[in-house]
């Protein structure tokens, strides 16, 4: 499924599994969002002291305005938290709705971006489309519940 899909760097729209570096290289305008985002330092401090590994599956579209706002914000949070216990696996969803099924199948995704937070291999919660408070606050709330 996802592993068969490739990253198409150099195009405007990435598709498939990709890295933070792929995303920022393909969509340089997202670097401005990364630089401009200022997470709350007290939340970052709490994320730095995680006791266990947290994995976030990030489903986004390079063509999606909400993704453009919130994915770079997550990158900034992770960069500032600077802990190996917090990691993200990113999956770029194609713009064409007819091509989205392999990404959405089994993941119950309806809107982008969708951040699925896993602890101990189990889904703990989601941030869908837009955070309620902020990326870092919503993430910490999911982790601490």
C-alpha cells in the first residue's frame, strides 16, 4: 500500500511516505511557517520530559492550506522539544480525491491534516484539520490523558 507509493520531489505535490526534509525541500514556502511559529515554552518543556516514545502519523497534502499552517507548526514543536522519544512519520496525500483511498483505508481519515498520536503502539488520540488550542497544547493533552 503506502510503501508502493513514491515521493515526487520537484513537483508541487508530494505523494506517499516522506520526511520532513522532503516536505521542506518540495514546499519551500513551508519553511516560513516553520520559522514563524512560536510554541509555548512551558508546553515544550513538558514535551521534553516524555517518559515513553510517542509516534505521530501525519497525513497531509502539500496543496492543503490547513496542512501548510499546521504541519510546519508540528515540525517546530518537535524541533524545540528535541527528544528522540517524539517522532513523526509523514504521509503526503494526493490532491486528486480518486487517488486517496490507499492513504485513508483503515485509518478513518476524513480531513487533512490528520495527526494520529500513538503511545505503546496504540492510538491515543488525533488532531484533525485544526488544533483546538495549539498543536503543542493539543498534543500534550492527548499524551497526558
